[in-house]
């Protein structure tokens, strides 16, 4: 299951950032110049839409990379 989530998050990141992102790559905002505030919201909204999860404003601000997105999806699956 986590491999599927890795692949889907990588696809969201690839489409939003306009460059290939490997499944499982721990891409962070600090490492990716294209990941600005607008792209950040696009990524969060895409993850919300794909998984039916909802990020609070605090959670949106706390997301620093792919690992945080995956953790949110996994925590929603566990609930």
C-alpha cells in the first residue's frame, strides 16, 4: 500500500512541478525551487482530492515535503 501511495504522490508532484519525481523520493520544498507557495497549495489540494483527506491550515503550513504528504494519507487511512 505504501508503495502505491509513494507512486501516486510522486505523480502529483511530477505533474504539479513539471519535472519527474521518483516514487519514494523524499522531495522537500527546500530542495525544489519550483515548489513555491502557489505550487504548495496546488500539491496539497491535489493530495486532498486524490485521497479524500483534508489538511487544516496548520497542517498545510507544516508540510515540508513528500514524506509529510504521505504521512497525512497514511494517518487518514488508519483512522
